[in-house]
């Protein structure tokens, strides 16, 4: 339509544009790479050693630390030639940064989808696997045929963040911070020998009885704690062969080589089969026990929860001394 002469053009105002509210939290950009380098230098007190650990050059380490100090507007290290020391500010910062990075790494690790699928890897002592768990595993496999169980044996504590292990059966006091910890099995120390040896030498009831019978010794279960673990004597050094393995001493006892102080969990099957007999009415509770352990975020994984439930059920069924 043509505009009439003299008529004015009217401007139609558009409604104001609605601005969507922000739904995400804006975090201040943190120098995470520099913080990681800071922890490495602080732990090593050496720029060169930190560079070797991180797989970068010493110059790159210096640049990252200088960048972090500029960001914080505070010196973190005192440098006197090759001698490196934390400043007061660096000392205050170190535990908080280390804890924060570990927590971040833990959160990322627990969020990885491959933790939910794939095999279940559990770590434990070789002695516990051989003597207690191994003959029970067919029951787990029958009940959970879709779980590919892999057992890793070591006497060292596995770092869950830096391995493919999802759970552990640990022998100790249960003091493992920032982890899900449940007691599985109490432990006892029980004197054992063959039936023939018991008939020859008789049972033992007191410390003096240990002087008249052949003894076998294990570093982890020394006779000095028997019959009263609260009255341990370091001066008492009885004769007899010594072994550094809890299973080996049981095998030596089965061979009739002497009386052994064994962990009940490791000797129970041999006692039930008659290969060994209990050599004393005095059985003492061990100061350590077996615990199921995993990162707190892993307990909700179906495969981890299935193994944990099965393990606790097996422990409830296990005989006591």
C-alpha cells in the first residue's frame, strides 16, 4: 500500500528480548597445571627431580612455578642455589592443594564409565586367596556368571586412583581414610601341629611349655605374643625354624616339623580335614582383621556391590575357632 503524502511512518516497537538466566556456575579459571607442578616441587624440594617425575623440562617447571607465584602474588619457594625450601605461604598452601587435587582426581576417576563395565579387579594377600577364598570362588562365579573377576595379590596397599583395581580385601586395623571400609572377618592366632606330634609332645598351655616342643616361627605371627598378646616380651627368643610366609609355616606344620602359631583363617581348612589339629586350648584374638575396602564412589557399582555382598555372606558362614 502506498503511503499518502504527508502521512508519517509509525514505528512498531518490538517487545524486549527475554534473557535466559544462566544455569551454569562460572568458576574462576584456576591454574591446575601449575598447582600440580607446585605439589611435585614441594614434595621433592627439587625442580630437577620434579621435572623428571612430571616428564617435562626443569625450565618448564620453573616457568609454571613463576606463573603460579605471580597469580597468587606471593612467593612459594626460597631458592638458594640448588637448595629449595617452601616459604610459609607455600607450606600453608601445600596440604590444601594436594587434598584438592586428590579429590578432583578421585571424582573424575569415579565418573569414568569404564569403571562400571568390564572386569572386576580385586586385590588381596596371596595367603588369604590361597587358604580362604580360592575354594569359595566357584560359588561366586556360579551366582554371578556375567562378572569377569580378576584377583590381584600383593602385600602392598594399592592406590585405587592409579590402578585398575576397584576393590580390596585388606588385613589390618581398618584405618584407611577416604575409603569405604567394612570388617569382613575377625582373626585368631591358634597353635597347630599334626596329630602324631601332639600325641608325642602333648598340648601346650603355658609359655614354659614352648621350651619342650619343636616350634616353627613366622614373622607375622610370632610365638612371643602367645598365650597373652598384651604381655609380649621382646627378650624371649625360642629355638626353631623361621619362615617369612604365613602359608609356608602351615605347610611345614603339616609335614610334622613342629608346632606353629597360625592365623585361623589360613589353617581352618587344614584343621577341618585333619591335616592339622589344634595344639592348645588357648586361642588368642589377633590384633588385625580382614576388611572389604573400596573408594566410596565404587560401592554403588553393581559388580563391586555384588562381590561385597557375596564376600560378607561367605564370612558369616565361615567357621569360628
